[in-house]
C-alpha cells in the first residue's frame, strides 16, 4: 500500500484528487466527494461511515453559504409527512 494512493483508491482508474482538481473543489466539497467515491471500499470501515462523513462535509458547506437551516427544515417537513 502506498501512503500517497491507498489501496481503497487504487481500485479505480481515476483518483478522487484528479476529479477534485479538475473541478476546482474546495476542501469541504472535495472531502465530501472523496468519501462518496470511497464509500464501502476502505478496509475496516462500513459504507455508512463514509456516507455520514460525506454528509457532514456537505452540511458544513451548507452552513458556510447559509442554507443549512433551510435544508434541515425541508428535510424535517418531509420526514414528518412520511411517518
């Protein structure tokens, strides 16, 4: 295993960092993408762990642009009607 490109990333022909660089993603959006792309492939981690990390970074990004409260209200309203 290489510390620069761990095994869970080498399974695919395109590395997350290449996509992050190509799209000019900032830290939060880049990390969200990284966790989405590796979800379920890192030894010893559940798919849900990486998906939760991706969500965490996306919520941080939403906070930085002032949309987190609006999104939370929207999600709460839909979960209340689904119950």
